[in-house]
């Protein structure tokens, strides 16, 4: 029997990570926290190169957690930030299916 | 007048990015997409060092978008991944407010 869980929101996750780690992360500061984030980015790169699906999923989760904890330290609301940047379509061409030139950034 | 918007879910954002960029990202492949992701990580580092709040928010959004697009290419569900890793408490100590030793990873 599978219990259906509601879709996780950015706001819920950011609050979860805030409760879990904010005290430590504020004490450590942005620079030290960023170095932990980069270590996880490296582990994600390794998992993308030759990890299993489960290992990749775990590394994505860790990168997201460390990114979120940095956002907490500097008071950035991630859900609001992505909605503002991407909620009205591609920032380059304004379309919901990007039509920027393939040579361009996105 | 402000229209209240529902909290953005990981699932909604991952679908938005899938619609916007998947065709290009699959064509570019994981390696090329990862390099764009790293460029955005560098821009985030710069914004954390001396950017405004708005600039920081924009760079967090870009890092999230590129991370999400890599997840799309390798079929990782980000909401499920973070729920599995962090939904039952800190992966280190199992507590919702982390009590791992300060010298430890989190």
C-alpha cells in the first residue's frame, strides 16, 4: 500500500532545511557552506559519469540541500526566485518552449 | 493588488523546465549541460561575494534551472529525491533539527 504524498514545494523544502541546518550554517558562514556545496557538486559529477540511478538521485538531493541552505543564510526565497526568472517563459526568447538559437546560451 | 500564487512545487518546476529546454538539453548531452550549470555556479559565487539581493536571487534561479535540466536528461525526479534523502530528518543523525557533531559534515 502506497501512501500518496502531496507534491513537495520549494517553500516546504526550504523550511525543512532551515529547521534542520540553519543554526550550523549561519555559524559556518556563506564561504564555508559554499565549499560543502561544491563538494556535493563534485560528487554529482562523479555519479553522472558512472553512478546508478539511485546514486545520481541522492547526489541531486544533496546538491539541492546545500544550495537551499546557502539560500537560507542569505535570505533568498528559492520558489519566488525561480518563478520570477522562469515563470513567464524562457528568459532569452520569452517562449514556454525555448526558441533561442541553438548556438545561444539555453 | 497582488494575486496570490500557489507555492511552486518541484514537480511543476521540473515540468516547466522540461517543456522549455529538454529538446536542446538532450541534444547537447549531460556533459555540455553540466558545463553550463557550472558557469551558473560561478556566477552564483560572484553574486554571493558582492551582489545585490536581486542578483543573488537571479543566480540561485539559474543554478536551479540548470540543475533541473540535467535531472530531466537523466530522468531523476528531484522532489522524490529530496524527500527520500531529507524527508525523514537529517541523514546523519535522523533528527529534524540536526544534532550531528559540529565537526561533522552537516
